[in-house]
């Protein structure tokens, strides 16, 4: 694991579910989850608390089989996991196919709406936007923000446009002024430093299981924070491509062993239709 931040149990849980439950129409026994997470250094109480919180947040559903409790996905968690799957395996970390389009979002909120302003900025940052000016944010490509704006109740205060830069515009400089590139580059570089040794090392099966969970969780955390700026306007030594190569190589190396461990440890049941 890289960096100074630890991986939250819920983030690891989502990776685990995306890996073992998504697309299989099954539920997993709580004892199996506890067993897997114990190997990742997470205690039984923390694992049970995470499962309960995720049920309360409509990210998991319970299914009782005799005296055993199993957990399956909800529509909400399936959507979250499909999005993560898309970001890792389809969208990727390097934007080579940008068509020159930008999404511009302008907003004007009453001075007293500090919480709403904070929430909007947080959601925009998560969606790949950066602050071009105080009330004008920009993101590469066509980004649909209608759902997040509506969820925040700010549709009447936000205007969204598609735009292209003027011919004389220095897009590289604009990018440097709008996004914290050094922070993002540092995350990619730290990822490579931490995980590159595993391109050549082979752990035992249980360690491979834990390592692959951490690898995917950490990689998704980085790419979700990446606005996917057009690579032709980024510094020549931009580290995302090397980091992605490292991720894919280590994932491929760990996967056969991790699959063997999961097959041995997991108790799965077919998911019953919900009432």
C-alpha cells in the first residue's frame, strides 16, 4: 500500500464485492467476508460494522439462509461498482482521444449558502472539474452533471455549456493553473514505487488475495481523482501511463493465485429475488 492514507474498510469491501459478486447473481456469507478481511488486517468488529453501515446506506442487502447471513448487491451498489469497473478497465488513466470539447459550468449562489457551495465544489472536483474562475468550473470532454446538480437542489443556480478553446489559447498553461497536477503526479509516482516490485515477486495465495484487493482499491482511488486531462497538453513525463502499466502487470500476476484463494475461502449462495 502506498502513500500516507490508509484504505478504508468500505473501499476494500466495494473492491471485494466488485471482484467476487458483481455480475454473478450471488450473495456471500458474512463469515467468508470476515475471514478474507482478517487476512487484510481488519478485525471482525470493524468488518461487521462496515457490512451494517453498507446495508443502512442501501449498498448491501441481507439474505438469511438457515442460521447464516449472506450479503448481496443492491441497484445502488451495482451502479457504483459498474462505474468503478468502467474507470479501471475501459476509461483508463490516459486520455489520448480528447476531441477538444470542454464542459463549462457556471454557478451563482447566495453568500449565505456556504454548505451548498462546499457540496457543489466537492462534487464537481469528484466529477473531474477544476475552478477556471471563482464561479466558473471546467472539465475535459462532455460531462453530464445534471443528476448531481439536481440531487443538490441547485438546478436553478447552475448553467452548463459545451465549448472549444480559441486557437491562440495556451491550454497547457490553463490546465496547470486550474488543477493540482503535482499532487496527482505524486500519487501516480508513489503507486509505481510501491507496486512495481510485485511485477517480479510472487506471494502465496492468501497474500495474493489481500494484495490484489489493495492494488485495485488504491488504483481506483487514484483514477477517480484524475480529471483525465488530455495527455497531449500534460507534461512530457506525465506518470499515469507507467502507473497504469504497473497496475495491469501486477494485477495479472496476482490474479491466478488470488482466484484460487477466493474459491477456497468463499461461501456463496444464489441471490433470491427481493420481495
